[in-house]
C-alpha cells in the first residue's frame, strides 16, 4: 500500500506530463509576472500590503511570531483551508477546471504581494523563495487533481468510463492519490516558512 501511495501519483503525472508542466508554468509563471508588474508599478504592491493590514493578515502574523509551531500550524490551515480546498478543488468539483482559473489570478496577486520592490522585500525574498517553490508546488498538485477530475468528467473515454457519472467518480479516484503528496508539501512548506520568518529573516534584516 505504501509503495502504491508513492507510485500512483508519479504514474498519473507521467501519463499527463504536458498538463502537469502547463499547470506548473501557470503557477510559477503568473507569480513572476505579478512580481514584474509590481516592480514597474510599486503602488500595486502598496495596495496589497494595505489590504493585508486592513483584513488582519499582518496582525495575525505578528501575533504568532512567538510560537513557531503554532505559526506553522496556522500557515498550513490557511494554505489548505482558505486556498487549496475552497479556491482550487471545490469549485472544480462543480464546474470543471474553474478552480484552476481562479487560482491563476491568485498566483498573480501573490507575485504582486511578494515583489522585491525595495531593499527590505528583496532581502526577505532570499529565504522566502524556497517557501514559494514548495508551497506553489503543493498548489500545482492540487490544480493537477482538479484537472484530472475535469478531464475525466468531460471526456469519459479517457478513463474508460461509459457514463459521465462513472467518469466523474473515476476522476475523483485519480485525484485522491494526489492528496497525500499535496498535504506533505503543505506541511513542509508551512514548517519552513514559520522557521524562516521567525529565525532567518530578522538576522538578514538586521545585518
């Protein structure tokens, strides 16, 4: 069973390699585009920072800096509970691929928010780049799961199904194999991000 948990996600990726690479290009590419746009128009970054201050995100982060494990747990909960599930996966269960389109916009906004528009943000981005690589890969895996569900649903023959209902269920069956890899990436990303923000960023800014 353990070997199948490891083997099945890789088999699905190999069988749909082009789609997987396109989804990765969307995630990372739009983030980089967002960064580039924010560096040309810094006011966009300022606006995003203002939104984070107003909606309590900045205050929440500040309040958790004294407890690295609680901070990591909160990051994990936010990534999974407010983005991966409600933004990417759940909409795609109703309208095929819709969550992928919605997250594409979010990826652009992430880039705008994290853009190195000044010396401080550029310094923070040095350790935070690894966080972005890990967590964005987790989002790419969730997007891939949404893609498999939509592909099976719209084209039943790709999963050897005779009805759309049967194809939908088989798509869900494929997607479930990606749950563990995505969760593992979210856990690793959350732990590293918490340690990075609390222990790596302050010395860099001070030095």
